[in-house]
């Protein structure tokens, strides 16, 4: 038999128990708040270390947050002649390791959205937005320019606005028949165009196997064609480039394959 004192505390104990149950019921699993949490396609490039100009590219996909599944075969790629450095993208800023700067010869490391596909032809076999380039198109790599890190048409912005840029998008017309930009897509590094933080970062064709770039990721024609045919903007694809040590360090926390 309960004592009078217990009977007087019983309503308070019941109320506390109910509140505890309600609190437990309201606890939800931590939501993945990464900017790329909804991505269902992922291009992963891993290099040996910060200073290595070559790497391996793999493709992955998933549906509804399931585990990543590899698609196709790995392929060799070339990155910056000086290796890689932390870029500005979807990932949190990183303090350890080199930081990407204009003209440093390093490809930006991190997680990046994909921009427009481009090429010399008027169209391409891809679901990505595509822009056929002509002789007036330039990507502005001049840090002091208000058009820094943008692809512009000299006929729209004026010849003086593209003066000094070293990135004509029709390299076949401006650089002795160079075919590297015949097919490619924009990697959205430094989307806010922070002056001097690096510009005009693309995935494009390589000039020759084993030849590094000024900061882009280059590959064989067939690899690029497969990528462009596979990529689907509705699946929110991302591009990831990391040295091996950083990939191992961040793989779990960044939910990478």
C-alpha cells in the first residue's frame, strides 16, 4: 500500500515520465547538412599527394541516399603541373595544406558543383547545359577584372574587357589548333570570384597522356565523352578532387565513396 506521501508525489512522477517519453520521441537522427548531401552522381579524382600532377578518376552514383555504387572503369587523368591545393567550393574551408592561388599551377582540391559544358561544336551529347564557343569567347583570369572567373563574349563586353586574359575558349583558333577545349565542362571553383583565389577551372581533354595542366583536370577524349553522356543535372552531380591522405581523412565525415 502506498503511503500518503507517495500518493501526493504520484501526479508529479507521472507528468515527468510523460515528458521524458515525449522528449525521447522527438529525438531524430542527425540530418546530413553538407551542401552536397543530395548529390546522386559523383566524380572522384584522387592523387598520390599534394604535389603529384597525375591521378585516377572514378564515377559513382546512388539513389535516395543509398550507398555509393561505382559506374564504369577508373581512368587516368592529369591535374595541375604543381599538383593540387585547397579550392573554394561546397566543402568547408580547410586550414591544413596549400591554398589555391591564381597562377600557382595547382588544381583546386575539395568538393565542387558542376557548371556549363562547353566545346567547339554547336552541340554535344550531354544533358548538362552546353555552350558552343566561338572566337570571341574568353574566360577572364585577370584578378583585378570585374569579370574575373567568368566566361564572356568579347562582342558583348568589349575587346578591352578581355585584354590580358590568357584563356581563349577557342584554343584551336587562338593557340595553333589546340584541341584541349574541344570538349569539357566548368568545375565551379571560386564561384564568388574572390580576386586571386584561382579562376577558369575546367575538366577538359588532355593535349597528350602524361602532360599536366595549369590547374584543370585533363583526360582522354573517350573518358570525357563517357562523363558528359552520363552526367545528369537533375541528379545534382559533384566533382571531388583530393590527395590520397585527405581522401582517407575526410571520406567518412564527407560521406564519400
